[in-house]
């Protein structure tokens, strides 16, 4: 599927944006369960693995339904390994949320944004982004704005090497 940009997301119909917001959050939920920093794969219990499998299956089913309904629908960037890409992903997700007009924020998607930014911060020996409340749509958008601002400031500070991050 093509990648979703902020400008395209800003023009999605409300129903499509609501469906995409659900896909994004379920994908983030699965990815957040998949990546537990500092925890080797051998430490996962059978219930952990079943939970990850159930989260993936829920994401897969909802994404397939969304793709069937909106044929060739775009989704936000999935390879988030540079501050530029994280910021672009957050902008697209923020635009989807604004169009979706849901009452509740996508907690898993916001956690994903912070988790990835934290990984970049640790690698580059920078302070992580403080977390705020995430329950409402306003909270989620505020958190995404904080990640976007941090990424934009980070990009302005460093000269990219390799994957856009300073050499370790």
C-alpha cells in the first residue's frame, strides 16, 4: 500500500479516517507488545505470546476489512528509524485523528510514537520526551505534537549519518 501523507490524511472522509485510526491503533498495540526493550525473546511466556498473536490477528483482520472497503487505501509510514520519519508518521496520524473526530485518543499509537522516540533518544544520548495524559483525543494530539516538536528540534541539531542518526 502507498504511504499516507499528512496532506492526504487531512482530506479523508470522516468514516474512512475513523476506520484508519482504528487500524493505526491496533497496529501500534501489536507492535508495542512485540518490542519490550531489554527483554530477550526467551523471557516471553506462553500467555505473552498468545497475547501478541491475538493483537496481531485483531490488527490483521481490521486492516484487511479497511483495505477491502477503501481499496488501495494508504497507511502511514511503517519504517520509523529516523526523527524525520517519526515526525512525518506523527503528522499523518495526527491528521487522521483530527478527521476521525473520535472522543478517545489512540493510546497505543501515542505509546508507539514515544517508544520509538525513546529508542532514538537513547541511541543518541538525548533526554526522552516527557509523557502526558493520553486518554482523550486532545491528549493524544498534544502528545503527538510533543513528539513532532522533539523530532524537528533533533533534526535541526544533528548532521545525519547512515540512517539519519549520529554515529554511535
